[in-house]
C-alpha cells in the first residue's frame, strides 16, 4: 500500500465477517484487500541500512502494528474465516503473506549473501530450498515477533486439525504449501500437523523426516526452553479465551518428538524405513560440517536409524520391546551431562519464573523443595 488505511475500514475487514461475501465471490479481491491492510506502507525495496535497523516488533517483517492481533491466536484476523469459506484462496493469501514476511525478516537480519539460505527439502520434483532460520521455523507457535504472522499460521493449523477430525484428507493442501511457498515457517507448522496425525509422515510429510534440520530445529528450541511458553494471557478477553488457549497449548501431540515418531516408523513402516536408510547415507556426508553441536546431532540421528543400535528388551509385563542403546562414542560423560543440565536450567528456570509471574500462579507445597534445589544448583 502507498498510504495508511482508514481504521474503521480496517477493523471491519479484519475483525468481523464483513468480507465473507467477497471471499466467496471475488477471492482475488479479498486477497488483495487483506494484504493491503496488513502490509506496512514502505518503499518498493528497502535499503540495507534501513532494513537492518528495524527494531519494532511488526517492523521486522514489514507488517502493520495491529494490537487487534494480540495475543496471537487462531481466532485473530480474517484467516480462519477465509480458509473455511474458500480454502484455496485463503491458503494462497496466507502463503503470500508469510513469504513476504520471511523475505523481510531475512533482509532485516542477514547480509545479502545469506538472505536466501534455509533448508533443502527433497520433494518428488527435486530438492526445494525453503528460506528462513530457526526463528522463522518456529513462527507457528509464537516465536515470531509478529502476532499477525503467528495468528495466520495458527489459523492454518487449526483449520487442518478440523479436517483431520472429520477424517477429511489434507494431502492436497499440504502439497499446495510445498509447491507454492518458499518459507520455512510452513515447514515448522507442518511438522506440528504431523505430530497430530503421524500417519502423514508415511506419505505427504515424509520429506520432513529425511533432512536432519527439522530434528535439529525442534531439539534446539526445546533445549532453549521454548516449550515453556504458551499463548500469552489476555485479561481483556476473559475466561473463555483462557480456557480455549489452555486447551490449544496442552494438546497431547505437542510433546511428541519427531525423532520418536520417525524411529517408530523406521521399525513399523517398510517404505519409510527404506527412505530413512537412504537419507542416512546422505547425512553421513554432512555430519562433519558445522559446529560440534551439529556434528553430534547428525551422528546421533545416523545412530538412531541404524539397526544394530536397537536391542530387544523385556518390559515389566513380560512383553518384548525394542530399545535404543546409544553407541559408546556418543555417550555423554557424567561431567558433560551435569554441565549440559545446568546450561538448560539457566535458560528455563528464569522463563518459568517469568511465566508464573505473568499468570499470577504460585508453587504448591510439593513443588517448593525441587524449586529451591534447582535455584541452589545455579548459585
């Protein structure tokens, strides 16, 4: 847009269902209206010095600062409505918005030579690079500095869950993302969809299990305490929003790890097993690249998908189970393990305290001794 848009018109389009008819009968117009309302007025191309100096939250992705999108949630904006009444047009609108935001993010945070870096995914038509970084990958659950971006991704996530609950296939919509988008933001969100419906990893989402990057991005985020945070508290919304947000944040599949799903399929699904074995050979060639953490990560993945590291054990009820036994060269010494635990605690404990303060919650009597122990460990 070349100028700022009237606030009343903006609110009518973004906060009500006034656009429903246009979304159905003139979806291209609806797309352009929504994008014009959300994109920040700016020159056609930002100068490097200008782009790298943008510290305002939405400014990092060149979107309008809209407090109507706080706190981020799938109910914000026109996204979920558009997806429900005109799926193809709604998805392509969100793809265009997220691709735009990702390009601006990369312009803001990286020099020109690195602005097209990202993750290569092996698709049926060949490898495709999705641009972004660790932040972009985790935009879908609120790691974004833009509430608009996170709300759009959460709307897609919610809409896809609705289809899964009705046993309606979503392969065509996932393929649409893979074909039309170039943002890593969708890869992160699709990994979450796969956790919800793991069978998708034997088909349309299988490519996400064949690169070490997705596992690494997930593990790094968890180690940094990202999973400690959920949807921000909104006192202006009331109890209904708190209950809805808590239900969203505590969905059972959110604690599933990609590597555990992949390991299960490695032993139970022939085609996925063969694909992982082929991918493992490629991982061997890149395991020596990057820093020590990356090398250890790829070596651990290679070991996870090696048959000789799985042993049959007997469970307490007498049944036979397969258990992973880490090879000697990857085992962590007690001193290293203690240092790692303290590093993680140094990140997660302050976050936990901040979250308790924000939610005005307190420790119960049973939790106090453990909290004191952790605090002393850091002193």
